[in-house]
C-alpha cells in the first residue's frame, strides 16, 4: 500500500483491498484500547495518506465500501493521529487525522455531535500554532458537502474551550492524551 492510487480502476481496487486487509476484523473498542502509538496507526496513516490523493469520485467509492464499524476505526484513528501530532510536533499527523475524520463521517448518523469530535483537532491545531481554518479547510476538500460545511464552520468559531466539548488534556509519561469526560 506504499503507492498512491491512480485513476486506473485496478489501482483503486488494489488500494481498497489493501485498506480492507489493514482493517481486518478489528473492532473499534479494541483499537481504542491499543497503546499509542501502535503499528495499526502507521498502517492507517498510509491508507489515509493514499485516500487524500484519490479523486473525489474514488474517495466517495472508498468511503461507501466501508461498513459503519470500519468507518468508526477511521474516527478513532483521527483522534489518535491528532494526539500523535502534538506528541511529535508534526502537523502532518493532524492533517491525516482530520482526513480520517472525513472518512469516518462520510455518513453522519443523526445523533452524532461531530463538533465534539472536532474540538480535539481544533485544540491540536492551536497547540501546534497552526491556523485552524486553514487546516480544517484542507480537510473539507476531502469530505462530503455536509461534513465540509461542519469543518469550515467549526474552524471559524470565535470562542473555544476544550472543556466545553467534554474533553480534557492529560500529561502522561508517554505524552499528551485527550480524554472525554461524559457530561
């Protein structure tokens, strides 16, 4: 999966099959509990990196080929990648994380509050001294219209507090970690 897929249908099919193989039968709860970083983070970073190079029609085909449980893995990857971006002071991990969030939210379930998820990305962008609007706008180019609108709107908020969205930043021996505290 090291190569970037081309417009060639066989290359896309190989990419899709490789991505599905990387996901395997992994469950979201199991991935969430993996140590950070874990080998699967690097695998999904490659999958997401290749996703960002796909034309829009193939990005849609890719996301549509995933089950809701598989898309959930990309949501978890997104937060893990955002955390790694701060730990490593590496904006590319933040960009990959937001792209993972775009995959996870290809179909936004009616009760999902996407803003709660986006708060961690916004916080990480500011921690890395990046302009949230610029980073979120880049991710919006990879998302569905609905998710793109949410990304752009969230990035332009005037007031922000991680705690207001239920998150807390913890400093651990391994580095920063973000935990959600149920309201």
